[in-house]
C-alpha cells in the first residue's frame, strides 16, 4: 500500500487535520510526478471513519481499498479487489472505486481496520500557485 502511495517522484505534503483525540485514523498525503496526489488513510480503530477531504481538485477520485477479515488475517486479504497468490503476485481483476466530489469536498468512508488510497487530479495550475494545505477531518 505504501509503495502504491509513493508513485513516481514522490514528495510528502503537510496535512491539516481536525478530529477527536480518540480517532484511530492515520493519514499521509504524497505529491506524485504525474499530477495525481495520493492520500493514504488507515483506520486502526474498531469503528468506520467518515473522512471529508478538502483538496483543490476536480472530477472524481479513484479509491483503492485494503481489506481483511481481521488485523492478523493471513487469508482473505484484498487490495483493490485482488488477492495475493502463492507466488507473491496479485491475482484477479483490479476493482478501484470512484468517489464523486461534493460542494464540500470528497467524502470517503474507511471501514474499521482497513485502509484506502485516494488519488485525485489536481485543478490546473494548482502546483504552481500557493494553495492551502489539503485538509481532512472526521465527519462521524
């Protein structure tokens, strides 16, 4: 998941976050060389987290999910709908989800004990001008 987050020519982007102290969500934002920033959201808690992403982007976002029956699972683990085969290769058809932009931003639900990698296309010229840092916060 971290390798997919980094992409080509990566650079960490600072995040602003607003959340309760009891939230078990970790977040990283990475600027990649292809103009698609990647946001990795990992929910280590026992309840799902609803995240609002306010980023200067347009269109839909692609979301790749890491899922497993439990944190210690050795089978039933999927990444983007694919499973890991005995030879260490991903098997099956990749199945990313799309998230539509709302007036407030992108709303992503991260199920408990799972992760989501969100990729979006920035608005034209956003990397050249000074913009607010991407922000996320827990909605519920």
